């Protein structure tokens, strides 16, 4: 029985397992995602995440430690370059395991393992549309809000004809006042002409 034994030996000797995890880690860093079995992916996660954490302090010492694990200078450059920039603000959890089903030959569980910060589709969705706020509301409250909205719409619709009628009344009053003033001016001129004729006589 495997009481308290955390290391999955993966059916390999120590040297074979070390070489396997080193090569898989290099492939994951260079290509950003790999397809493998679930057991290997879980073992790789424990192997590669401490190495990514070491990139937060870019020193010669840390580069040499990472190189002793990976044995690949190109993957070390990639790890301390673009990968370190994207994972700088993340406090762990740099990888994601997505299960893909079973393999045809031996029915082993297959998964895709990827670096979280390099999945452009999920990052694009997160930036494009933020999640809507979810609230727990009863159907009665939702119906009351709809009724209020329809009532305000009705009030707005009723106010529009009233406003138009008020504008028409003001326009009619101004035309009546103008018409009333016009005859008065004519009568004033006529009375002025009469008074001038009387003075001549």
C-alpha cells in the first residue's frame, strides 16, 4: 500500500523519470501547451511550477538552478523572458490541466496541459466582456420592476401630447394678441387724423 507516498513513480526508474519530467517541462515552456496523460501532467505540475516561481527573481543563481533541472538553454531563456513577464503578478497556479477523454490504444486518460497566461481565447473573453452582476431576486420583485418601467413609459407618452397642446395654446394666444393689437393701432391713427382735421378748421 502507498500510505503517505506522494511521489508518483510513473513506472520508471529515478533517472528515467527525471529525464521525462525535464523534457516535458522544456516542451511546455517552449510550446505553451502539451498533450499527455493525466498522471504525467499532475507529476509535471509539481515539477515545473516551482521553476516558474524562481523566475520572479532573475539572478544568475536562479538561472543555474533552473538549468540544472531543464538542461536546455533555450527553454531557460524563454522561461526568464516572456514567461516571467506574464506570470510576474500571479501568485502561483501557473498551469491548467484540461481533460480530453481516453486514448484509443490503452484507454489512458488524456489531457492538455497549458500555461494559464498564454491562452489567448480565455484572456480575450475576460477582457472583452466582464461578468454581469448576479443577484437573487424573486419573480414578484422582477415583475414589479417591469410594471414600474412600463408605467414610466406610459407617463412619458402621455406627457408628450399635453406638451404639444400647451405649445399650440401659447401660439394661439400670441396670434390673438397680435390680431387684437392691429385694429387698435388703426383706430389710434384714425383718431389722430380726425384731431388734426379739427385743429385745421
